[in-house]
């Protein structure tokens, strides 16, 4: 088991009176069950997809839950909404009860938990491993915070970094982990030393198949998956692109409302993330279309049936996904956008803090030059808060400065 950032986040809430029910949600195989059992070893564990066991659990009253299972983990609890109502009743009647609810769909939050447990629970989303987590060898390892998180929390400055990533004493290990992430993504099981690359790819193939055959059918009650599969492939091929619903509908042969609904399913099931466009003044010539990114590089590769080098767009999505995950697991107070002017000037990521912006450009290159920072020019004139810093993230080992508050840094150096 890798050391997880969420482990400490959740442990900090164990004894809180407002977290007697903790909900862990996220895509399948992100480690929710392992994490819950690690943090709460004394809790009874129930797999709700075990029909025989669940049939008996559904017969229990709140009084019986309190008497026999005052502390329990309920896995895939969204499959049985009746149990959520019983847990709510138990929570309300008995102050010494505590429950951990696990579910692999945000529909757990939207349809079940929020309507039944509003004000009674805290919700944490469990994502595939981040690069700092991938760097750990086991759950006992020290988990170092990334430079990105340090910078946001005002603990790190670009000028204090080494002039070259190659001088970092952990450079070799960080690059190895970074390469694994770009090839196979962040699902925990794929870090097992005994797996070959072919086995990792095969696992990802089965994961995608399970997602389509089980998760999406459960989510949407599809009779025919073919239009959805077409859309999944289209979005994977156009990852890091602006969403044009009309064009997607035309290419996939479904209606615009159906495209919007299917994309929403993709986001709710943690397969894609949609970045809204930043704009404040409707008179300024800025694109308002969102941008779509696949959330795991390994899944992206399998959907595209490719094992070769990532394209520039695929690489951009891999870095955006990592930053997105770190914002979530480090609880960073940031809003995340992209920005595009109608004349084509584009900022891949625009992070908004309370009183500042950070602009990030993502380049696959191994040699960043002045042309890679040109889109930062004039950016402050558009924004409504000060521009704290601009970063170019790439595969260039050299740390480079391109004037005041513009730094080019290796993506692995920035994110570990």
C-alpha cells in the first residue's frame, strides 16, 4: 500500500462530532476500501454487493445497528438506498455510532447521500495516486508535499529551486515514477512490482470494459452502449480540446442533449474532468467553451489502443489531471480554469486563489524557449486579480527564468 495523502486528512476527522458519518467516493479501484480498512481496522465491514449478506442487513432496525454494529464500513452502499436511511436513523438516535460509506459513483452523492444525510456527513473523493504518493514505497514512508502545493501554501519559491532537475538527489526515482504515470496512470494496483507492462495494460483493458459493462449500465440503465462508446473514443481522441456539443453530436450520431448527458456521466464517474473557461467581462473577447481532459493517462491509452509516445494534447491532459488531483487531495483553495481569447491566445491552466492568479502552460518539449512563454504577454490586462506567477511545465531538465515571475520547470520537479 502506498502512503495516501487522504489517510491523514481522514484521520484528522475521526473524533470530530460532525464527522460521525464519512463518505468516501471515487472511481473503482482507487483504493477506497483499502484506505477505509487501514484507518478503521476495528470497524465491521460489509460489502453491499453481497446479496445474501445485504438481504439480512436490510432487515435490521436502527436499534439493532446500534447494538451490534455501532461502527461499520458499508462498501458500495449506493446499491441499497434503504440502508442509507437506516444509517441516518441510527446516527440521529444514538450519539456513539460512526459509519464509513463507500461508493464508486458521484451519483452516491447526488441522489442518495445528499438527500438523506445532508448536514450529517463529510464527503471525501478518492482519486488515483498522485505523483507524491507514487514516490512512496509503502504506507510507512514519509509523504513529501509537492513543490506545487508548497508554492500555493507560500512555503516554496521558484528562485530557491536547484538550477537543474538533474541535481535533485531523487531525480532518477522521480523520473521513473513520472514515466510510470505517463504510461499507466495512477491506479494503485498497477504499481505492484511483480506486474509486467503487458499485465498492466491488460488490467487497464479490463478496467475500461468493467466501467462500460457495469458502472455505466448501473448509472444510466443503457440498453445500447454503442453511442456511449463512440463518444468515449471521440473524447479520448480530442482530449485537451474545447467542447463543441454540435460537432460532437454530428461525429457520434446522437443529439446534442444526449451528448451533454453522456459527458455528464463521464464526469460523474471520474473518467473525465471539464475545465470551465475563465471570463469576467462579457465585452472581452474570450472563449466561454469548457475544455475536456481525461482523468487518467492509462485509461486514455487503452481507450485509444495505443502504447506509444503521448501526443502534445495527451501530455497536456496528463499534467492537468495531476494538478487537478493535487488540488483536491491537498485541499488547496483554488478554482481551476482554462483561458482562450478569440484571436487564439491560450492559457492551458489558470488557477485562481483568493487574491491572485497563477497561469500555467504545458509543453511536451525537452527544450523550453521564449516562444513557449509568449501567451503570458498581456495576460495581466485581461485578469481581475494580480498574476502571482507564470509557469511553463515541460520535460526540460533546466530551470529557466523568462523575466519577472515567469519560470519554466520540469513537470516532475513541479509536481513532486
